[in-house]
C-alpha cells in the first residue's frame, strides 16, 4: 500500500542564473502540502555556481 496524503515532491530551480546565461543549473528537491499551498513555491536557497543566495522557483 502506498502513502496517502496531500504532500507532493517539487523541484525548485534558480531563476537568476537563467537570466545571466551562465552554464549549469542549481536545483533543489523538497516537498509541499498541495492543499495548504496550491500555488507555486518560491524560496531563497544557496546557489553554489553564483556563490550567493538567490530565489528558486518551483518548476513543473
């Protein structure tokens, strides 16, 4: 039997790095409760390529 619930796994990708055109992608995997947070997530996470904290947005 599988788990039941509202938690789903989402991927967060750096939005600032896409704009600069620097190769490589900073991504994080996390979970969210789709019932409490139906909209896409945005979190400040560390980007090791740019060596600073940037906004990471949820992708498909």
